[in-house]
C-alpha cells in the first residue's frame, strides 16, 4: 500500500495542472468546450473509444456493456444512416425513431452494442460534408476491429444492424470476420441509380406536380443522373453544360443531402448483388409500407439476392403503415423491438 506522502507526491503534478487551469483565463478568441451531454441507461454502461478512418481521423465510438454481464456477451454492431447526424442519443425521451430503436435495443437486449460517429460528427475528427463513402466505410471497419478487442464481447456472437443507407452496405464492414446475422432496416439493395430515380419520382408526386410534369422531369433525371453517378460530374458541372436542367436541381452544386458527389458516385459503383450473394449468414430485411425513402423494390432486393444463392437464409418483414423512421401514426412501432430480439436469439441459438 502507498504511504500518504507517496500518494501526495504522485498526485502533485495533477494538482498543479488543476490549479493552473483554475486561474488561467481564456485568451481572446478562445472558447470553452463543455463536456458533451452523455447517455445514461438503466441496464447498461457506456464506454467511449476511438476508431480511425483511412485519413487517420479519430472517430468516436460508443460501446455499451450490460450491467449484469458476468461472462462474454453477444454484441450488436450498428452501421449508420446517410446523414451527418450523431449516433449518440443522450435524451432518453427522444422522439427520433432511429434513436428510440438504438436505446431500446441497448436497454432490452442484454447484449453489448457498438456505434460510431462519422467524420466531423460529435467528437469525431474530420468533415462529414466532405467525407466520401470509402472513407466512411474504412471508419466502420476500424470500429468493428476495435470492438473485437473488448474482453466482455464474444467475437463468435456478433450481429450487424444496418440502418437506412447502412443496411445496403453493412455486409462490407466485417470483411473476413464471421457474424451471426445481418439486419437491414429501411434499406436498399439495388443500384443507387435505380433507387434515386424512384426517389425523385416519389418526391415530385408528393410535391403535387401534375402527372405530365412528373414524367417530363423523370425523363430529364434519367440523363442527369447518368452524368452525375456514372460519369463523375457534380450537379453544378452538369447544369453548366445543360442549363435547361437548372430548374430540376434542388440541392448543392457539389453534392446532395449534405454529402459530396463522390459519396454517391461510389455508392453507384458498388455491386450489391455481388456483395449480398456472398453473404452466407441469415439476413432479416425490415421495411414499412409507408417508407417514402426506400421503396419495396429497394429493400426486398437484399432478401431476393440472398435467397437466390442461399435459399431461406433471408426473411423479408414488411410492416403495414410504418415509415422510414419506424413510426406508425406518428408513434414508434413498439412491436419492432421484440421482433428484432426474437430473430437475434434464434440466430444466436443455432450455433453457426
């Protein structure tokens, strides 16, 4: 045991730094960085770590460990959505459907969970508005590798949940590491070009455009997205060459939905048919009929691909009136959590 004088001596540098910090004012132009508001769970504790992407940017990870864990536990690895929103939800009363899903699975599963914030989001370094898909994917792969270093996580019992855009690409994250199953929720499994044309038609119809105007616009978008997604041009460059399409475009000249053009060009270059036909693990695909972001064809494609190569390995679960964000009539669809947990337990019980 350390003596009192030894303990005081060892702590002296720390005490000195604290004293200096207490009396040192902020210089002009400096701002304080308050401790971010953190999550709290009744049944789990949150650990904070780091992953690193291909640009050597540090990315914040959130790992939860169930309070009653006495041995290694299964883990759920989340692959996030397209937007530059944090996967940390410190507000226990959040009304965001994705946040409710994450928090409920952390509280009710009894499993460890792992999430990551994209570059420039929350405490992560970098700039999400400039990060392309390849960079983002490298971060998720790093976070997956870091997860395997935690001694309370059973590396043989990993489940992967991909949300929205992350559902389509989640099978790229584990690389050679086997997992027990994938869940693709509100996701896509075709080409990004097909998905985008569907989305544009739906957007125009929901805006109340006359049918003739919708068809005319979609015909133009067919060509517009060929230049954009397949020929590597930015929307601004396309409009410069084709000023007649200026009225079509509603977003940034350099990208879309807060992400750079390269992000979507890289999504288009993916062959999701090849990616998912190589998946030998069970897959659960979830979609609501009121999803106005991902069509049935987008989501169902994943299940069709998997089952064509590995019959009955994939299940397609469609929920009446559920939106992209897992709500029905404005409220989170409560039956979704037990459906997911039941499927997970079935996969963990198979001993694959």
